[in-house]
C-alpha cells in the first residue's frame, strides 16, 4: 500500500555538495544508455546534462540538512521512468507555488517535447551544478531561475512566505516556496501565456489555475496536490 505524501514546514535549508559515485548509474549503465537512446529518438530535444540528487538528509529543529551527489540526466531520467526504485537517493528540488491575490495557485502544463510532457507542476526543476555556490546547494537560486525560465516572471514581483513547505512523496522531496502576488489568477495566467507565446520552445504549454480541490487533476504529482490540500484545509 502506497503511503500518502507528508507535508510539513521547515524554517531553513542547509544543503551541501558532497560528491560520490551513484551505484545505480554504474551498475545499470547499459540499461540506462539503451533507455536514453530510445528517449532521444522520441524526444530529440531532451539533453543529457548534469543533475544533483540528495543522498543524505535529516531534519533537526526546523532545519533540513542534506547532501547531494552529481549524476547524468540519462541516469536520472531512467530512474524516474522506472518509478524511482530504492537507490540511495532522493529528488530534492525547490518549487514555486504562485498564489494569486484571489487565493488561487497557478501550475504549469509541461510541453509535449519535454520529458514530463502533459504533467502539471509548480514551476520547478531538479537542481544542477550551476546552483552550487561555495560548496552549498542553493535551492533559492534554483527557484528563481526556474520561475523566470518557465513563466517569464521575476521573484521581485512576489512576496515570498518565510521558510519552506516540505512535501515528501516517496523519493520526491519538494521544497515548496509560496510566492504571494498582488495580481488575480486570471491576470497572472494572461501574463505567463503571453510570455510562452513569445518563446520559440517554451517548457510550458499552458497554465492551470487551482482555486480548490475540485481543480485537482490526475496529471498533478502527489506532492503538489498534498501541499495544496493542506493549504486549502487551512482556509
């Protein structure tokens, strides 16, 4: 029986880069390469870059402590495709929960050319080496970058809530930052859609507005619906 996602507040993230080999990527190399070759034939724009996965974590006194290793996107995507089998890592990333002035959340519908085409997410992305600063993994930096790249919106246009909401769904460990806007959900959606129309190959195909649990969609990951359900339950 699958366990429901857990959702709780943390005050601060203390995350570091502590590289080591990922046994999954080494031991299943041939399978991974075959899988990724097939994926590239289906979606030629998927790029085999580098990503960071958390290999150790603990929460103490409201602080998440964690360490990351580096691997290739081919290994990461194969692990995801194979339903994230136990492999000594977690996908710990930051996600931007845009909250409109009229109390709705805005999520992006991933474009068909992306690895997760059709899925509905908060703006987010698995961290990569570009967010390592002085040996620390900066999920704030990752959040700002993904928000800008996916929606065209800048963090300066929002009031971030203090701390993070940690939504854990198996090996998915989302660090959700609520970004409050003074604009309505309809106006925000219009601005983002105008940005998407201006891009040659935008990551997002559309914006989905969630005003309550009735707007949840099966294409949304469990960590996202669990987070929003906890917020709506608070009123």
